[in-house]
C-alpha cells in the first residue's frame, strides 16, 4: 500500500504529537495549548512545506484537507477534498 504522506511529513507529525502529549504544543496565533489530535496532525502537516504547497495548489486549507471521511470524495489527502464543502 502506498504512503499517504512523505516520510519527512510523518516525522513532523510525530514530533507534533509528542509535543501535544507532553502538553507543550501551542497553536500559532492564539498561543493556546493544543488538545485536539486532529489539530496536532494539521500543525505537523503544515510544518511540512510539501503538504502545505499541495493544499495551496488546490485552494484548500489544511483543515478542509483533513475533513471528516463522510464529506470526502476523490483520492487526495485523507481521501481527497475537491473544493467547496
């Protein structure tokens, strides 16, 4: 089975998850402590420029790209969101 994300992206997500577990991961703008697992994954993926560039190319935010599986159609990140929700 093919990888969904690069090894570099997986490493950055792993670091973000460790920081979240330790309670030291903070969101960018507000500086609040991150408690959500999906928010930690989004922070790790945004840290990876390749994933962020893919989102920008398709006009999506990372939150949209990580939307719930019920809203997903296609074959791009987490099943592939095609644009408007």
